[in-house]
């Protein structure tokens, strides 16, 4: 293979919604600047994702200066939502974590409730430096994360996507492939590596920023959701179950924790340090 490089960057301001692909991004201790600082919750405070609400894939959140978002979705007028000022927090339940966050303006709650057809609230992670620690089994003291599933960044590679699509093409449902990388909702996508090379990485540098590889990324039903139509199929989980099962996880990609700050840029060299 050639020299690995950063193929693309992906920032998702609102968890479970469509994001955008900038040419560069600042790496903060808890993830890319602006990534997954907003989330929807139900009446009990539980996080809303594409798992039960695949139509979240069709909603988009663009990032405004200062951290606000512009929301858009089919059949809805766009809505700009500012970062809420200091206010009483609400408790968000995200997997096994309980995190304090600040509610957005009620207009945002109504906008998304009308779109999804269920009562939801939009909340903002006001202090990512203290609110939510990374899983202590795979973290060092003081490491925190945004509203991402569990780790500051997710890395995938084009080589592994090509290999996965080749397996799908030879499987029971070849009509479902090839799949685009958007199914996996990564933050950074690397080109120029052999398939599954990332399985063996322990530390990597992307341009000026170094990262620790925390653990493989176990995948869920969201990967079977077409991000352009919100329709669900069987792939890639069926193929991952046959070829990429590690313990009880179906794996694609690696979770990263930044070791340093800085800016990553499309085209940056990617170096495997360990």
C-alpha cells in the first residue's frame, strides 16, 4: 500500500443526525470541535438515536459560530438554535452513563417533536471537560467524552470498507452492497492501508495530533440504516457476524482518545506509532 493519509473528516453536531465533512477540524480532549455536543432525549431523559428512530438519519445539523446549530429535515423549515445560556441542567441517560446537560430553547423541542412524532427535548453538553468520563476500563484518569457512543473519535479505513463490500458481494444479500462509509458515522477516514490494518494499531498520529487506540468499535443496527432514505436492511451486520466477530461484538473501526491537541486536515499523513 501507499503512504496512509487522512481521506475525510466528519463532524456530527447532533448525535444521530447527519453531519458535515470539513477540510479540517480542531481536536479537543473529548473529540472533534463541535462533534456530538447536542442530543435529543425523551420524557425520561433517555437519549434518542437512530436505533428506534431511523428518520433521525434524514435530519441534519449544521454548526454555527459559537457552537449553535442549524437544524433541517424533510418537510420542516430550518431552525437555528443558539447555545443555551447558564440554566438548570437536566439528567441525560446515555447507555450506562448519566450526564448533566442544558435544555435548548423550547422551539427546538417542538420542532423535533413534530418531525419525529414523539415528545423529545434538545439538550446541549455545556461542559465536556467534566460531565462524562470515558469508560474507565479503557481510559486514563481525567479523560472525558462528548455525547458520542463512548469515545472521543471513531476511525475507519477505506481499505476495510472495500474488504467488507467484497464480502457482502459474495454473501446472501449482494443487492444491499456496496455500502458507503456514511453507514458507520466515523470522525476520521484513512486511505492507503491494507484491509483491517487498524486491528493492530495501538497509537497513531494524524498530522500533528497523536491518539491512543482505545478499543475496537462494536457495531449496532444503525449500520443497517440507509442514511439517505432511512430504510433498513440486513447488511452489514449479517456479514460482520460471519467475518468480524470479536467476542460478543461485531467490529468495524477503532475508537480513539486524543493524546494531544491540534488540528487535523484532509490529506494529513497518518503514521502508526505502535
